[in-house]
């Protein structure tokens, strides 16, 4: 297999707090649907609503739990930015 690069392009993307919040919210919702919660069960995470929907690794559980904790804080920052006119 041969890869030929004739021209390199670099793009710069600028994200504000609201863009980051929207991206992270969609990412979280792709693993933990609306109405579901995530719990630690031994050495695995369990995503459930009224019954067990899915399981995940401990690392994924820790990442999702950190996002769940961070998103409300970021939401407040986005609201403050809107009030200040950013």
C-alpha cells in the first residue's frame, strides 16, 4: 500500500463553551440514554433504567461518571456566558 501526500492542509477549529457542552452532552447520551442511570456493580459499570440495559468496563464507568459530574458545572458556565453576552 502506498500513500502519497501532495499537499498538507491544516484547519483550526474554535469551540466556545456552549459548543463543548453540546458535544459532551451528546457523547454522554450516546452511552447513557435519557432516563437511565449508571451504577458501579463490583468491577463493572451498569447502565440501567427499570432493568439492566448494558454493562461497561470500570474505566468507561469512571469516564462517564466524571462527565456526569462535570456537565452540570459546564452548563452553569454556558448560562453565565450567555448572560454576559459571550
